[in-house]
């Protein structure tokens, strides 16, 4: 990975393709990164990396990546969510999409069901999404995780911002 980044940074290759990486082995070898995203950002001098997976019209960015599920609510901040929304919008622009409709997946079942299943979607996601819309972005949500990817596949959205690793990786 280090060699590939050096080649890319020197303009000797046009891109990188990575395969799954055993995070335990990586850390035992002295590379203390939770995953590719953070390692690639560090090696290339990037700050505040965002993971986006793409396959055809399925584009999914992640608010959090490699962390315990119990840590996700603490890492869901207005600043982090807005950064991921902005980076996702920029990526859609760079991909040449005319429409850039982004859905933000809910953290909790049924987007918290009015606070019954958690308040993160109400207290963090909703105001952050409202601010992004006020700033001119085409963002909707929070959309319950059990329907957001069906709607993405159906073409209602151009990308989804997922809250955590497995939510965003499964589709």
C-alpha cells in the first residue's frame, strides 16, 4: 500500500485498487490504522478522510468506518455529518453527475421513531440536513436504513450517507 501510494503521488499510476485487509495483522505489523481509508489519507497527506464505495449507480459514503458499533453515536457529530455530506456532494460533482440528490441514512430503526429508539436522528441528523438544504444542497433524511438502499437502487437518490461500516457496506 505504501509503494502504491508513492507511485500514485508521483503520477506514475492513475489509480489504486485494494483488496480486503486484515486489520489485526496490519496493527501487529506496526501499522496502527483502523483500515485502508485512514491509512491512505495519512500516507497521502489527506485530512479528515471519507470512505465512499461505488458500484454503478450505488454510491455510499460513511460517517464512521472501522469502529465499534457502540462508538458510532459518539462519533456522529454535526461537523462530521456535514463534512461527509459535503465530500459526497463534491464526489458526485467530480463524477460528472448533473443531479446530486443525497439521502442520509438514519442511525436508529425508523429514524428513531420520534425519540422512542434514540434521539441522534432528531438531535444531530435532522438539523444538519436542514442546514445543508438551506445552503443549497439536495439532501433528504434521515431515511430509515431498512428502505434507503432500495430507494438508492431505484434511482431516487444519487448517493447515500451511511452512519456506520456495515450499514454502508452491505448494499
